C-alpha cells in the first residue's frame, strides 16, 4: 500500500528549527556526514558496530529505498546557514509478515535530549498505522537500558532475548487518543499531536 505523505514538515525546539522529511537517494553524503557525528558509544548502542564510516553498499541500502517495504525519514537542523543531518528513523517490512516491520532510530550525540528520537518514533508509527502495519519490532542491546525502558512504556506484544540483544514487539498506535494520558506519556502524546497535525492527509 503506497500513500503520498507530505514532502516534509518543520519542528521547533527552543530556538532550533528542524526539517523532517523522507530520505532520498541523493542523501548519501548527508547520511555519511551524520554517521560521522556519532560517538563510538552511540554507534555501538544503536548500530551494533563501531566503524566510523558507512560502506558504499550500506549507503545505497539506506538511501535507495522504495518507501513501501522500506520507509526512512531524516531530520535536518536548519537553525543556521546550512542544513545539518541530525537524525534518521526507518522501518523495513518483513516479507513473511507484511503487517510487521523492524525499526531503527538514530540521533547524533550533539542533538540528543531535544525530543528528536521521540519525533522520529511517532513519525514512523504514524506512517505504519496509515499503511496497515500492526507491530513494530525493535532490536536493542540489553545494556541500552534507556532505550528499553522507553519502549516498555508502550503496549509490548512480545519480548524475547537473543544473545546480547532484547527484541521488543510494540503494537502500532492508531493515534494519540489511544495512549493513556499520564505523566510518563505526556511528551509522547504531545509529539504525536504534532505529527498528526503536520502529516494530515
């Protein structure tokens, strides 16, 4: 199922302005630049590797996508005179389970704590809901307690352990009204409201 989502939307945080948009084949240099801004620890926690550059094959895989089986959106910091790549989120549908997709989200170290990871999470969830996905699957290193505890706030359908990795299946959230309105979830609800408004079809 293919839906023409908006070409981009803007998000502001304090004095910063961010453009959120789909990844394009021409984004290879931007992606490589952003990858270089990740610390070794961040590369390990999020990508399970410590290489400081993406291979040509990886860049092709990450940018030359169909927008249906493989969906990816990035965030550019446009607060200054040039666009700075600061985050990317993607999901890839399983061929054998077309209502399930594997998700990955990364934000460079200098821009963590600004709500950008949360914004990518709810953007991918919004798209997943619109195209009929039921579950989003996250592979997280067991030592990444922050990510695991953040994901456990949601409706966990299944949790398994595979070596050093925790695998979490989370139910796709239809809209912000489906989230229990408590203190722990207020920021996610606010982010979902922003995305629902910006991505209105």
